[in-house]
C-alpha cells in the first residue's frame, strides 16, 4: 500500500506572523516545501486541515476546512487533533504520514516509510541528542553530578520530537488522539533536520540551511 500525507496549518501565527505563507525558498512557502517533499517521497494524496479559505483543491491535494475555534491557542490541543483526524476522509486502515509544515529540512519520508513497511512498526521522527541536559529544578536529566560525570560519548541520548513526521495507520492516530501512536519506534534524524520553526531566528536559520542542503 502507498501512503497518504496528512498535515495542517492555521492562517495566523502569533509568534511569527505570516510564517506559513511568507516566502521560504525560491518563491515557495513552508507549505509548498512540505507538499513537494511528501509527493517526492511517494504520497498518493495529501490532505491539509486549515482555516485558510484562500486555497483551492487539486487532483492530489485536498484542503479540509477547519473552524476558527480549532485554530487558536485556547482550545485544548486534544480537541484540535480530534477534529483534524475526524474530518480528513481517510480510511482507518490507510497508511499515513502525518506531519507539520514547520520542519522544512526533514524530507526523508520515503526512507521512513520503507522502514515502517520493513519493520511493521510505527515510526516517529526524532533527533537524538547526547548533550548534557538539566531540568527546571537544576537536576541533571541524562547524567550525574560529581566525579562519575561521564564523557558525552557515554551518556544516554535525549530524544526531541519536533513534529517532523509520524508513520502509522490512520486508525492509530485516531485511537491515541495524538501525534504519536500508542506504539512506535524512533526514526532518527540529524540536528539540522530537526529544526522546528516557531520564531523569526529559526525561520532565517532554516532558510540558510535549506539553501545549503536542499
């Protein structure tokens, strides 16, 4: 079975106005880039949940309108995802790649999908970092203070999930009502691929890296 892409965006962005529609590279927006990546990886169709009314469907792209109450930072995220998953006309047994458009440097969806088929296990894209991390209470997370402090090569990685991609059946997303299914394996990516754009600096950094690594 081939896969169907599912993604979403809202028309306004509080932290970076125009984030989804501003030119990112060569006349393309973040939405255009993500669509291109999904189709280049073998998507047979892509469904986009949005409150953007200035869009039109094509043969391989369907925009699914989402009410404004599900496109703010007030409605609980679980309700938003339930709305997205319910409204996209995708069968439960369909293989899907669900992603957000704000990770433009990750494009290895074909490789990720092949690993899903080979292993028979759901995949989520993560960045595994072996830096030293502490929590808000100044406690070490993946190392210990003291003379037994390990070199970075010997510490356990911490995994960052930047909404770059989840591969599973549509039913798994609906069952969990979350971006991560109940059972999954890690599909690792590098630090550049993991850039998740929220702020202006991240947008501009991603532009430079995308131009270099595209």
